[in-house]
């Protein structure tokens, strides 16, 4: 997975960018089929700092999270928590789509996985 970290309207310390890279790479724990992850820090005038995280998954799926807080690190923490929840829900939805839910003519989860019906 490629991780890109950029900044708009301000300079951010290298330590913050390294922290963002570490936290972004940890997101692969929640969904391991991410191809690219972008983290964008932004200075929102006198209000505070913003952080945006854009995750690109296989087959063109894009998941986006935003947060604005008083510090850039706080905004990063909120965005990472939001992204964890969204990736978990996304993975559950993908896996749930391929399980038969007990209907006739469909395979169970283990049978579908063994046959290669799960798309990733």
C-alpha cells in the first residue's frame, strides 16, 4: 500500500508526518486490500487544523474521512478512528454480500470462500 502525506496552507513538522504514516499503515489491519492511502493536513484559518484521509481500495472503491480540531494531531486521531469504522463496515458489507444468509441455492460462507466466490 502506498501512503502519501501532503500539507496545504501551512508547514507541518516531519514528526507529525511520520506519525500519520505509521497510523495510516496500521489501517491495513482493518482492510488489507487497500492500494493507496492519502493523508492531507490543512490549516483552517484561525479555526484550527483539518485532516482528510482518502483510502483507495481494489475495484475502484474510495473511502473518505474529514475532521477539524484545535491541533493537527487531534484531527489525525479523529480521522483514523473514523477510517477504522468505515473500513470495518465496508469489509463486513463485502463479506456479507457473498454469504447466502440461509437462502436456498446459495452456498454457505465456507463453501463460497473455498470456491473463490469472494471477490478479493
